[in-house]
């Protein structure tokens, strides 16, 4: 049976931990409000631009002169998985779910005989990916210095990815992030960003994006200008969604940790009182036995 001293130390320690988790929950809740607003504000533009890209792509004839970001490399052998996670932990299953989605796609591609590479944004997915896919990580973007995500951060990553694509390092790029639904739900999402998926044209048409429109200059010239920007916009949206999802997941995780700490404190307090009562009873018995002996 634990001693009174060890129980008292344990109770003090758990109370200190509870104060930390409660403070972290409050900080995450404050950051979540701003991050959620930014993520929701960025969705309409990203979705509409993606629809416009698909609509324009459906109107052009793919040929040797078409932009490479649209036409592709002519192969789909090498796939680059862009996995966006956080720089910090203590965010529940947020990072784990994103990495799990990327692993599922990677394993399916490898089973088909494809070559898979990883491009990491954030460090929390690195350990698992490096262990399961040794030598497959081509680059990691450090975002530890970023407090609030800006478009320039996404644009820098997009330029690097497009440069690698132009150099022939990969044929297809998939982006993995967590789409924010609520503080309790963050949906792991996969999105092909390079080249623009032509199959999305049907969805764009259904939404009215492919209505009778005349473009000046022609569609191909517009695509040449907009395709790199679309990659940056989709990356920016993913970063905004991740920022909100991370804070929502952290707030929920810290709330659960605070509750668990409270339950543990109650159990330890009951055990402490019982142990203390048992010690007092034992001492009284010894005193009474000693008195009777006299």
C-alpha cells in the first residue's frame, strides 16, 4: 500500500498537471476562434478556383504545347505525397490521422508498383514516415517560426514543388491535410494538386462553372498563368484548415486530460483518506494495547 507521503506527492503532481492542461485548453480555444474564421473564409475562393481550373481544363485540347501542370509528364510512375502536419504535439489524434491517410495511399500505390516519395510540411509526421518508408522523404518544410499562416508561406512551398515537378522529380503530387469540421471532428483529406485532375471537370460543369463563357486571352493562356497560383491556393487552404484543426483537436485533448486529472485526483484523495484513517486506527490500537499491558 502506498505511503501517505507518496500519495500526497502524487496528488500535488497531478494537480500541477491539471493546471497546465487547463491553461493549454484555454489557449487553444482562444486560437481556435481566429483559425476557424480564417479557414472558413478561405474555402470559397479555393473551391471556386479549383472549379474554374477544371472548367478551363475541360475546354482545351491537351497537347505537347499545353502547360505541364495541366498535361502532366505523360507518366504516373512517381508519386509525391505532400503530408501537412503540425510542428507541435499534444493535439490528440490530429497528426496521427493525417499520417494514417497518407500511409494508406502510399501502401496502395506501392502495391501497384509505383514509386512513392514524401514531402513533409511540419515535423510531427516525420518519425513514423521515416521509420516505415526509409529514404523516401525528399524534403521537410520547417514552420516552427510561423505564428499565423500567410499566403506567402504557401506560395514558397508551391514554388518549390513546381520547381521539383519541372525538374522531373515526380509525376503526380497528392496533398494530405485535415479539413476542419468542428472542435471534435477534423476530417483527413487527400487532394491531387499536380497536375490538375481533369476528372473534376464534371463536378465543375454540374455547378455551373462550365457555362457558355468566352475567354480573352484563350483558355490555355489563362491556364498557364493560373495553374501555379492554384497550387499555392490549395496549399494555403490546407494550411489554414490544418491550423484550425490542430487547435480544435488540442482543445478537445486538453479538455479530456483535465477531466482525467480531476478523476485521478478524486481517486487519490479517497485512497489518501483511507490510508490515513487506517494509520490512525492502527496507532490507536497500539496505544490501547500498550495501556492494557500496563
